C-alpha cells in the first residue's frame, strides 16, 4: 500500500506542467518591458519543480514561494523589492489569493478568469479602491495590449 501511494505521489510530482496558449510569448514580451516576479504558494520543493518543468522560469527576475498568498505576504514582497504601489501589478486567476489580497495590500491587480481555477480559490472579486486599479482581461495574451 505504501509503495502504491508513493508511486502516485511521484507521478503527480513529475507530471508535465501544461502551459496555456500564449503564455510564453506574453511573458517574453512583458519581461522585455517590466521586472517580473513570480509569486506562488505551496510547498517549496513542489512549486520549484513545477516552475522548472514549466520552462517559464527564465522570464522572471525573482521567484517567491509563500505558504499563503495573503495581504501579509504581499506586503512583505512589496517591502522586500521596494515596489512602487502605483505601478506594481499582481496578475492572476484567483480572486481569493491573487486579486483581493493584492488590492488590499495597495497594489493594482489584473484578473484573468480561467475556467479551471480551483473551487477553493473562488471568491467575488473586490472593488479596487483608488488609487488602486483593477483590470479584467479575457486571456493572458491580452496583457500585451495593456502593458
């Protein structure tokens, strides 16, 4: 039984990461114009493996793996990198972990709705309180139009 569970865990950990269409090209475009920081939550070893397998690491100047993406984490990242709130943007598909805590931390947010967002990440998208701004795009590739 232990071997079976271990083999399932290993298969999941080594599963190829499926990158959405347009993401590599859009990140390449954005990285040439902006300083990109990847913020992800979860176990460090698991998230590091996913980042490596995705082939997208090259587009980011820094990677932050946090236990929870909440206001406290965003404030720590803003402070660590001395990010100017008026020109910093969190881009994500989770209202609960990406958009709402970023807006509460005082930075702008871009919501990219995705049909496969984990149910536990669903939450109503907050209203941006000025000076924060909220942008909603229908695909990641549409970021090229705005940034």
